[in-house]
């Protein structure tokens, strides 16, 4: 009988890493109407009227505001769709993404 049968078996679990998260950031501009920004936030990010208004006002006062945090592909898609909504309406509305630390 061989020695290997008496040793306990060790199982290695593959370590799965959670996907890195990215922030979606609203960048303030002086041309896009506040009501339009609120409408886009409600439509694309499923925010209530109150949440959307607070995010818009924070971006207005500070220059930028983190809207939400998602996995990278979701964050980029939402930022692009929200920015495109502004472009279609003729506004320079801008949403960007960056990795969360």
C-alpha cells in the first residue's frame, strides 16, 4: 500500500475576485437645465425625484457628484446612455466613470 493514500487530501478552492467597481460621476455644466438633469437621473439611474434633485444640486455646487457605483461595464454603459440623452437634446450633459478605490 502506498503512502499517498494515508495523507489527507487538500482541496484548493479557486479564488474568485469580485469585479472592480466604478463610480459614475455627473459633471456640472452651466447650460443643461436642472429639470433635464433630474429627468435623466430618474430615467437612467432609477432615482426618486428627491434623490435626483439632491445629486443634481450637489454637482451644481461642487462641480461633480458621484451618482452610483457599478461593475465597470454597467457603469460605462449607464454613463454613455445618460450623456447621449443630453446630446440628443442638444445639451453638453456629461457623465464619466472612474475606478472606485
